[in-house]
C-alpha cells in the first residue's frame, strides 16, 4: 500500500489525521512543528511523540520530502532546480539571489493549460496539479532555504487553476504553525482565471501580479488565449473594487516584444486601461524559446516605454534579466528532462 505524505498538510488536516489514528488532539501541532519548523527526514525523529504513536503514523504515512534531482547554475548566481513529482513528471524552481534579497520562483502545476504563445510550459500541455506538499517541497528542500526573503508563484503552471492547493501552501507559509512568514513576502502571478480570481484576492493577503502583455484585447487573445474567457476589461473592473494603496501590492507583468507591443501607442492604451487602479508595471525582457517567432525589444525602446508611463503617473520598472545562460525561459529544463526519458 502506498503511504500518504504528511508534508503539505494544513493544521486542520493534521488534526484529522491524529483523530483518525486515535492520537491526542495536541499531537497535530507537534507534528506541524516537526514538519515545517524543523529539518527532519523521518517520522522516527518526532521525538515528543510516543513510540506507539510514531509507529501508528508510519503504518499509513511518510514525510514526503524530495531533494532536487538536478541544478543548473548561472554566471549571475541564479540557480534553476529540477524536482521530480508524481512519478516521471518534473517541475522547476528558480533561486534568484540579489544583494539583500533572495527570491524563489516556484511552480504550481506540471505543464499548463493556458497555452500562452511566449511560454515554453504552455507548449508542454497540462499534466497534473501539484499538491500543497509539492509546492512547499520546492521551498523546504531548497539548499538555500535559510537565505530566502521572497517567494513568487511565477514558475510552471497557472496558480489560480490550482487554487485550493496554492491557498493551502500559502496557509502553511504564513501561519504560526508553519513558516510564520508575512504574506507580503509572497507574490502570486496569474493570467487571470474567472472562477478563482476574486477568491484569491478575498482569501489571501499576498501580492498579486497580473500577466498583461498587451492592453488591446484582440492582440492579448493572440498572445494569451485566456483573454477570451476573462478579458482585461473584466479584470480591471474587479480590481477597481479593491484597495491596493496600502501594504498589499498589485502589479502588471508586461513582456516587451519587438515590433509587437513596444511602441508608445501601447503605453497610452495601458494608461487608459489601468486608470483608477493603484498599481505598478513591470517591463520584462523576452527570453527566446524554440519555435516561437517573437523577439525581445531592445533596452532603448524599453527605457522610452518606461519613462513615458512613469512621467504620466504609472510607476514602471524594467525587471533585471537573470539566468539567461541556464534555460531561463520557464519549462525548458523540465521539457528537456521529460524528452530524455522517452
């Protein structure tokens, strides 16, 4: 019989486990402490549980932590880690050190349903949702875990398409029984998914990043098919209902493609679209991927685009490009690994 994993369970789920095994209720918090606050590898190490209770646990459960199976290091210090999940599936997490900050970009799915034109993960198609344990394992098993200051859900997959497991992972990250982090250390990026967009805003205090990439609906639909199901205008109308002027930050991600969305015409349309929304724009250089006829705009064009938006009151930054020498585009390393197994 395959054993179930304890790692990734919330406190309420652990309370269900101990109740089903006839263990005292307080054991749930003890187990949570071992799982999330101490670096243990086996149930045997949970020394404040009785031997009897540890044996009961071991009959049905194991910890469920997995070290990365591969790492690629960039000349700029960025490290891309590959994790194996659920048999022969692979997902990526990218560690990005930068002066006093250290960010980990985590994945939420194996592959993705969204099929964005510029994304390698979308070309894999969708294979599976990650569990909360799979998501948290990317953090907990990271060699540089103690250095982390920020988490971004900008890896493989659409986080809001796996909303239940993403919210459970965030609960563990931010709860006192878990990692105890501020939700302001966490940013979730989405292309916009109608069924769970408002739910994420209501049930989480994490920062929100919306993948935008064009202010024109028809063009965005060509780049991102999700636009057809949940348009930018609908997204903007919902966001105007919320207050992002305080600690919680709202940003829009905008990959600047040469000759596609890089003229000041698009900057002017962005100002119209986002009027009345307290937000910022992150301009991103495009990392080329195989089989896609898109090119990144040059720095001069991106700078002019940024300066125009900033001068008209929309705070805009150009995100530093990292890890271009290690399959920087998300999904490339896992695709290569998967192809190697065929």
